């Protein structure tokens, strides 16, 4: 199954996770290497895993409303 948006403007979320060099990106706590693993938790069946992913998006990916290099691809994944 391919996931695309209506206008075809957003990349497939799986391709975005796999094709992004997360280790070279940063968030408030340093390298964002674990960010893609945590982002996949947004689609988990377990509420605790989903909550952990949401906490990661809020802090450190978007800590104090700061835009880090990892913020944009993380936001694109969510979109």
C-alpha cells in the first residue's frame, strides 16, 4: 500500500524515514538518530508507545518552539 497525500506534495512517510540521514540531524538533545524509531510509534497500537512518540516530538524535536534540523523531516512525516 502506498501512502500519498491528495496533491502528491508530501513524500511517502516510510520513504521519508528511510531516506533521511537522521544521524546527521539534530534536535535539542543532540543527534536525532533515534527519532525515526520513535516516530513510527505514532502508529503503534499501544497508547504508551504513541505517548512516547508524541513526547519526543514536543521535546526534544520542537523544544521551546525552536526549529532544529530534525524538526522539518519529523513534521513532514507527521503531515
